[in-house]
């Protein structure tokens, strides 16, 4: 790695972009819309970022979700519940989970306003609609939506092309999975040739690696563009629907390790019945799923409507206005064994001479939500000056409610809607047994400027953000509301050299409000505080005729970061608490070197130290009545799921008709909690993948052989524990990836009739 970077830095400079016919990650990008430019860094902006163009995205897009498309970004760790990269997938950047990573789609917030998470399963096959992705590490530029506490990801969908085109893409893989995709472009049409349309239809299916983790995903993408000499109008519509069997529970550590004695102990202390115990004993170790109910599913539909109007005012000014609407509705279904009737507001059931206080049932927990808003950005460019001014407003309304789809012993006439709403689908047991709302309003304004200072370049960025959140419908106003103003300034400087080098330094401040669960689960009067972050980035990058390289040093200093401590509320839900001081500090190196016209190599490495200065772990000793609360002080312990090293290397052979690539990725030890205990950690792992591409007269073939060494590894997990008469018990759960996967993709580009004529 170091030889690659050194050779790159010492190579002959070249002012032109490098095109070797292979997949590569680039740092310089020509941006198409004002809205994207408003949230993205430019080539000389003194920030740390990675850019993926459409070609790179297409090659990485084998059907798996965005976290796996981005897996080669420095400091990135990806994971999947089902073990395949499809369905519920997750990413961590510099150790920060995706609730702390700001994500936008054409400048429109993609993070859920309440949980701050990004559910990639709700936008199936979104990679096939993208023109570019920029990943900023650290605070980055001012953006819209939740605060960027680990980084930000800006997704840009492709615009309709000027020429007609059609394509069909097929994928088949193991474990049993498939994708069928059809895309079309009308090209410029109409008498004035000002209109252009395009669309995509996708269907994905997978059986999953873990038991009962199958999925069916469908998506529709439509776009239109109308172009005038000084203005343009662009319309974007995305529609995604998913049905995914749940694999959220994870695999108990004893089961994963094939520890028979540990399995029996787990059965005893968790009171598993005979069927559950049999299933745990005899299911495959790395594929066990606690859920045996076949319809334990998540079912959700999400639709995105976007309009982007852009107008130029003279040679230097451009303005863009972007109203948007996001609609979502769906549920996850659960089988519950022997739940008390009282939990659902129902009286006991009378069966013969017996009075039943509990019953088995199937419940659905719904979310029906709408997000709407408008972004407006003005851009000024003249010579080497650039300035952006933007405003953003959005409102969110989320309705959370539960229904009962089936009960083993019903309670007769009491099965009517508790909230006087229509019964779902006419089913007799589908009344709403709870209902809460989450309403959120957000307003923001920012100003950003970059200007020349001789061979230096200045950068300044300020943002004001206001958040108002009503998170509990039944609570008193003073207990169910949160509002706060945030001020987020940023500044930096960069210097360029004629040899293609650029050095930069920046400092940024960011704030982030707690998520819905932090508010609902915390005791009244003990609401968590917002988090704050100061981010310092110093780096140098250089692009030459033989390749490119970058080195970056960062310090991310947190105040009041929210972390799990082991504390529980009065109903047993886990709580997160603010810790006074914590940090992420590290160095990242990224390089790419061309040896010959056919051979190239590259990779990156990220070393980091991620620590909490001091926090108190809380455990409950259930060997006493009532349970005794035990507090343990920890100092300078690793932050959970934040590996100290993440790296990858690749070597590529390119010919006129295709290429062969070898990839290697390594992730260091990850701790499941914030104590730094080896007993509650995930082992380091290294995986090796091979990719083969071939261009033929009838289409393009791509074969991805993943984890070819059949490494048994776990990229994600969780833990919880307790004491009994002073003896600690830790329950560790793992989400393993498949031992090996093979994905074969075929793309057939169809020449349109109009173009042929």
C-alpha cells in the first residue's frame, strides 16, 4: 500500500483525468445540478470525500444494496441481516452507524426523520438509477436533514439522455437470488426536442442465507426533463415495495460456535419451550433464525416525488427550487406466544369454565407517514469564485399504530376498534390496540463560499437549523415535545501545486438531536440532550499520469454523544445516555497506481482510535429482590462497533474485451458494547473476492465470486447482559455473512427502432 502511494506521489503530473478502462474511485467531479452542488464538495473544497461515477456504480451494482456498492470507500464497513447483501443492509463509516450519516437523494433528505436511519430496502435497486455518489467523511458541507456525525452520502439520479436507448439486465446468484430489470430512454422528443423521458422496472428475489430471510423487492423509476435555453425542469418519481422475512434477532453466540453446553445453558436461562429448544439445537449453526413463524415479515411501500426547476440569470447566477414529497406505509408482522390480554386493552377470554389471561396471537405494527418540503439554492460563479445560498423546509407526520391479525382465543364483542377507526381489511381481530404520532418540522438556511487567495483557496460555510418534534400523542405538551436551534459553522483552506497536488485543512461544528426511541424510552424528566461534534480534517491528495493518492488525518471530538450503557427503563427497554467526552481520531490513506496499460493496483487503509473518555455501565443483579443496580466506571474504552483498522486492496487486469479483478478487504476487531471486553467482541476478518467482466457483441457479462476462501465472518452484532448473585451473563448475538456467493449478471443493450432508422 505504501509503495503504491509513494509511487503515485512521485509520478509525472498530468492535468487530464485518467482513463484506463477499469473501475476506479475518482475525487474530481463535474456536477450537473445546482441542488447537488449545494450539498456536495467541489474538487478544491478542503474536505475529505470520495466520488463514484456512473460507470463505477454500474460495475459495483450486482443487485446488492448501497452499503455493498460503497464497500471500498475508506473506513466503510457493510453488513446484512440475511447474510447476502440484499434486504436489510447496514453501513458504518469511521465507526458511525447510518443513523449518524446524512443521506440525500438529489439534495432531498433520505434519512427517516424520527429514527434517523436509512432503510435501503425501501428503495430497491436504487443503484441502477444513479448517475453519481459522493461520500464525505466527517461533518462535510452543510446539508439538509439530520446532522452528519460520521459522514454524508449524496446520491444523484441520472437525467434522461438525449438519445433513445433500451436495456435488459438479468442476475442470478447464490444463495438463490435473482434480478430482472428493464430500462428505457426516449431521447429528445417533440417538435422542439425539448422533452426527454426515461424509466426503469426492477424485480429482485432472494431466499437469503439465514433461515427464513427471503425477500421480494419491486421498484419503478420514472423521470422527465424539459429543457429551455436558460431553464430546465426535471421530474423524478421512485416507487419501491418490499416484503422481507425478518432476520433481526441474530444468532446466539453459543449456537454460532456450535457449543452444545452453551446452547443448553442458553435454553435454560431464556426459558425456551420444547419447540424453540429443538429448533435451536438442530438448525444449521450459521443460518439459525429464532423466528419460525413463516409470515414473520416486514412489508412496506415508499414513494418519492421530486420536482427540480432550475433557471440561469445571466452568466453567473443560477437558482434551483425543488419541492418534494415522500409517502410511506407498511407494517411488520409478529407471532406472539401467550401475550396477556391486558397488553392489548382487552378483557380476559372465557373458554368453557376457564378464564384465560393470555393467548397466542399475530400482531402488525404499522407506520403510515408523509414527508414534504422544499429546497431552494442560489449559486454564483465567476472566475474562481463560487458561492451558494440555500434554504430548506420540511414537515413530517408519522402515525404509529398496532393491529391484531389473529388471536388463538378471541374476546368476542370487545374486538372493535379502540380508536374508532375502520377495521383493517374487514378482519375481525384487526383493531388498533395502540396509536401514537410523531410530527416533526425542520427549517434550515446555509451560506457557503469558496474564493481564491493566490495559490491558496478559502472556504467558509455556515448553517442555521431549527427542529421541532412532537413525539408522543398522549403525553402532556411539556413532556412530548422537543425543539432546538442549531448553529453549525465550518471553515477551511486549501493550496494547489502545478504538479497536481492539493493540501487542505478544515474545521467544522455539527449538532444532532436525539432519535424517537431516545425520547420515548427515557423516563419523563430525564430527556437526553442533543449531541455536538467538532471535526478537524487535514489532508493532501495528488493526481498524476500514473495514478492518484490521498492521505488524511482527522479528529472528531464529541460532546454528549449518546451511547447504550446497559440501563433499562421501567418497562425493560434499553436506554442510551449522554457521555460527556468521546472522540474518533485517525489517519486514512487511499491510492491507485497504473503499472502498464493492462495492469493496475490500488486500495486504502484507515487506522483509528475511537474512545469514550468516561462512562458508567449499569447492570442489574436479579439474584436479589428487588434487583440491585450495579454501576461500573469505564475510562478510555473503545466505542462499540468501531474497528481500529479497515482496509482493502485490489489488483486489476484489463484487456480490450474485459477485465479480471482481485479484491481483498480486512476489518479489525469490533466491540459489541463500550466496555472494551474481548468476550463481547467480533473477531477481525479478511475476505477475498474475484470479479470477471466480458464485453461481447450481444451484451456484457459480469461474474462476482464473493468470499472465495469461504471465510466464516461476522460484520455486525449486539449484546446485552445482567448479573445473578454477582455472576455476569452476557448474551451475544451475531449476523454472519454467507460463506460464499456467486452472482452472474448479464446486460443486453437494445438499439431502439428510432435510432436504427
